[in-house]
């Protein structure tokens, strides 16, 4: 199935301290952990609630893209 999402979730690897807050607060289980690093595994489930972005203490996550324009 092809994703209809026109936005993306960017994770800044240099800023991310791998605390897992984004994973814990995501109500739709969009993220998973790979060797402690959060990765987007289910973008289709994302509703752009931006809890991951808002809760990230290091501002390492940005949810955005064409739907915001």
C-alpha cells in the first residue's frame, strides 16, 4: 500500500539523546526503538498531534511538510 501522507517526521540524530519520550507519548505507536534511537515505523498512523515534537526536551523532532503549507 502506498502512503498518502504528504508530510514527514524528521529526527535530528545529533540533538536526540535517545530518551524515548517521543516513543512513550505517541498515542498511535508511530515510533519504535532501534538500538535506543527512535525511528518512524508507522507514518500512516500519524495524525500530526505533534506530542512527540512538543514533549522532546532537545527539540530533536519536527513534524511537518506540505500539509502545513
